[in-house]
């Protein structure tokens, strides 16, 4: 057995986040510490990729602020993530939807997945 795997299991942080994938619209409630105060900031956008595995897994969320695209990478095992809400499940054909960066207006819409 690999020694790194043993150490990773020992320090793993268990989070109960809902299942989401690329194309989903999520709201990430992120704790921000300013001086001695702590507040929760919401970052709502489309998940454009998930990468890594187990405790090194990250996901990238893209939102439009005005007409400027803002992307933020969140580690899944971060203690600063308070909760993740899935607002909409999107129907996409790829795991990494970087083509969304070049699209604007109605072309940048993602169809909703039906259950």
C-alpha cells in the first residue's frame, strides 16, 4: 500500500455536498475572513470543469459580472466552503466546457437537464 494514500486518508475532510458536474449552475457559500470578522459570500455561476480526485479535487465556477467573465477555482475539501447549492442541472456533452468563454448572449445558454 502506498504511504501517501494512508496519510491522505488520515487528513481527509468529509463534506456532504450535493452531486454536481460541468454545466450545472451552483451557488457556493464561501467564508471570508476580514480582520477579526467572518462573513459568507455567495458565488453563483456555471461549473465549467471538475478536476483532480479525492482531497485534491477542485471545480471551476464561471459567472458574468457586468459583461466581464469571472472564474474562480474552489477546492472541494476546503474548510472555507460553507455549502453548495445546485440551482440548475445543465445538459452538456463534455466534462470541460471552456468553449463557454468565447460565447456571449443567447449562445452562452445551457439547456436544462430533465429528470
